[in-house]
């Protein structure tokens, strides 16, 4: 009750002539009046404090729930967007080749690889070579230059979806990573990509994928 009495005194001071010495603004007077009224109500036995509670289904809570739902949906949309960017595409599309169709043919495992009776690459120690073969076909009605060299692509091969090896460059003219040759209309030429790893890593190959990175953008190609 002491607090109640103090409030009444304050109200009397600010709502009478004494208030003029404080030069209160209209907003400040309203704040003091509102606070004082709340204190008076709290000391009224007939006052029901639950009346000031905001119902759970109020418009404010409803808007809050809608905002949370919208944020959740946006997060889900972003996840879907990432998934779309990582979908598998063709190697031709990954390399931006519109006139040249690039198809994966097969792979072979060996300790060495040679072309035209010239040794191009050999493995060391207990390692083996994974040689992946591709066909490059000119699908236009005129001769086209297949210039992959200028793209400076970086290749990684993914074995069984859980082991990744970087493709190593070679001195081969048929190396797909440094390929730059003209291909006649309707003509098909061969190309290779070669990786080296411990022989046991190449056992029981069930799937192969290429991770192709060009200027910071990465694509995944299922072979």
C-alpha cells in the first residue's frame, strides 16, 4: 500500500500545477498516467490481471507463425536449389561443347599405357593406371576445332561414390584435359583421361563419376 500511496502523490504532483515546473510533453504525461493507472488496477481486488494476457491465437502470434513457416520454406527451396546444381549432366555440356559430342566408352586398368607403339605413361611401385576412354564426335556439317585446352579444366574421378582421385595430365595429344584438335564433319576421334592410385583402390569398381571444375564451377558427370 506504501507503493500505491506514492503513486497517488506522484500523480497529484504531475497532474496539478506542480507539473508545470517540469515542462512535461504530452507523451511523457501519457506514460506517467498509464503507469499510475496500471499500479492502481493491480491493487484493485476486482481487477483480473488475466485480461491483459494476449491469447495464443492472436493476430501477432499468427503472423509470427506465418513468418517461421515462410523462413522454413525458403530454407527448403535453397536446399532444392543446391541439389539441382549438383545434378549429373553430360560431359559435353560440362565442357560447353555444343558442336562436339563427348561420350564415355570404357576404362581399363594397367601398369602402363602406350599409343602408336610409344610409351606414354607408366605407374610406379604398387600402383596402377586407370585409363578412361572417350569418343569425340563432330555433330555439325563442317569441320570444328575442339579446344578443351583453353578451358583449363580440372578432372577428378570418383570411384564407387566414396573414393576420389585427381586425373593426372600427360603428354598425349589425345589427353582430354589438354585436347585441341580439329575434327571433320561426322568424324569421331578418341581421347583419354588417366589416374594413378594403389592397385587395391581399383578393385571391384561398380561406378565411375567425373568431377569437372572449370573457373571455380563444378559439374558431376556419370560415366
